[in-house]
């Protein structure tokens, strides 16, 4: 079995005068045109790899929306496995390097014709299968908060434990890959504490909203679903902290095609829900903040 080399990249896109363009890079070493990508560094999760490689190869800051799957191919006796995301450019300035000497922005059909490799065209085709994502909601299950039976007070006031606080700190970098600017939470201490570190990192306040608690979802699921959809809107990226009952139930309620598979959502796990014109089109699950990287 060949050695596997993990890498990550993106279809980097932007809106330009009402048209959408994607970014392609030219590598002088290979004299090819490709989607920006690169190898994972030790201890790095693949989404962070993709964001870093976009920045290093194109000079562009970018935020993720939906996953675009994997491609696999052999290179120098190893199997290279590349995970791709759709990422929106938020600005930056390209500077040529010895690895990448040109960056071009092209409309999707032109970009497909310019790409050197068939696998890159397949990934671009996945991106082109839907219009660009216009908003994202990040549904986060609260981090670890000890055992309910060990907390003597009101369960709504049960705080995060030591590991839960560490998970909340690790969530800062995970959430930053999507660029959320608004932070909501069910009105339970453990939910509020899970997303407070991220909110503080961007100078925002967590807005409590009881509608996203398990109890309120159980009483009126449609009200909670409507509140989730109300967060979708052009340019919006929002974090919502909730509980282990409401989060997977909300993902199930979205009735996505294709469905996301398992709805299991561990503590400090999150779903990135992509919307187009107010309709949910994808939900991707992440467990990056659950434990420290090796």
C-alpha cells in the first residue's frame, strides 16, 4: 500500500461586477495551471491547511463555505489525497514567488478550459454544480461540561469543565476559517461559554436566544427551524451554540439532498450549513476542536 500524503486546497472565488470568478495559479516548476493547494503541516487540520495554502499561494485571505470532496492520485510513488473546499476571497494582494509566479481570475467556464489537470476540472465542476454559497450558519454543540449528576445547581447554569474550556479556546481557530461576524447561543451557561472566546476574539458579544435550546426545540421545532433560516442572508456568516438534541435534529429537519449521513454530533463538534437564496444546500460536520492535534 503506497504512503499517503495529505493535502488541501480550494476553489477560490469572488464576485466581480455581478459575475463570479475563480482563482487559478501558475507553477513555474511544472509550467501548469491549477487550483491552489498544498501539503498539510504536522498537527494541522485540513481546513486550516487549505486556508493557509490559499494565503501563501495567492496572497488572498479567504473564508470557507462548503466541502468539495477529495481527489486521489499517485506522485513519486506515494498516494496524494487532496481535500477541497469552496472559499470566498475577502481581499489581499498577490506577490509572485518561486513556487507560484502568476494568479489569474477567470469566469468558471474559462477557468475550466485553462486548468491543466482533469482532476482539477472535476473539482471545479463540483463547485459549478451549485451557485456560490451566499451565507453560512455554524451550528455548534456546546463543549464538555462534566456530568449532569455531579452539578448540584440548576442544570441551565452548569459550566464548562476544564476540557470544555480548552475546546472552546480551540474553537476560535476553527470558526475563524469561516469568518463569522455574529455569535448567538442558547441561554444556557455551557452554550454561552462555548462561543464566548470566539466572540471576544472578534470584539463581538454573544447574543443569547432561548429558541435554540433543546427544551424550546422540543416544544416547537418549527419555530427553531424558522429561527435558523432567518439567519441566512447574503454575506452573513453566523455562529449558533446549542445542545446535543437540537443540533442534529435541526440538520435532519433541513432535509438536504443528498443527506449528510450520520447526524452524530459530539460535544464541541459543529455543522457548517451553506445557504443559497435562503435554502440550505449542504451541511458539513467538523470535530476539529474536540481534542488537541498530535
